[in-house]
C-alpha cells in the first residue's frame, strides 16, 4: 500500500507494530502518553502514516539505544518539532528577504 504523502494514514495497528517491531499494546501506550496520534476511521480503527512510523522509530531509538525515559522522549520530540518549525520560518523569511532584495535591485536599475 502506498501513500500520496508522508502524512496520509495507510497502516492499521498490527501492520504498523510489525514495521517498527513493537507490540500493538506499546503503540496504544505511546498514544495514551501523547507521543503519537494516529488517525482514526469512522469505526475508530487506528491508521498510522509513514510519518507516524518514523516517529515511532525515533521513540524506539531514544528509549532503547539512548535509555531516555518517556518524559524525556516527549521533551526531545517537542523541542525537535519546535526547532524544525523555527527552521521552516527562517527559510520563509530568507525567501522573502531575497525577493525584497530583487525588487529593490529592479527598482534601482529602473531609475
């Protein structure tokens, strides 16, 4: 099954659990802890996107490889998301500044 984008839900919990090599109950636990938020069908079936799978793999690395507890995982993931958001905003500001510089150069060349 293929997704149109990384956020499109495509995997049911049993498949997602198999992909990340976790028990489905672990995925439910992470959801209750607020670390993951899968989409749901009208029938309340959890659907995981590729982005969710990547997030679960990151949680797994933090917990198993680095020994981070779930509270630490939450802090790390929140900070990582804030950093990525800041980087996106910075890139947008750079694009706007470059566009403004081009307009200024065009205006000065025209005069």
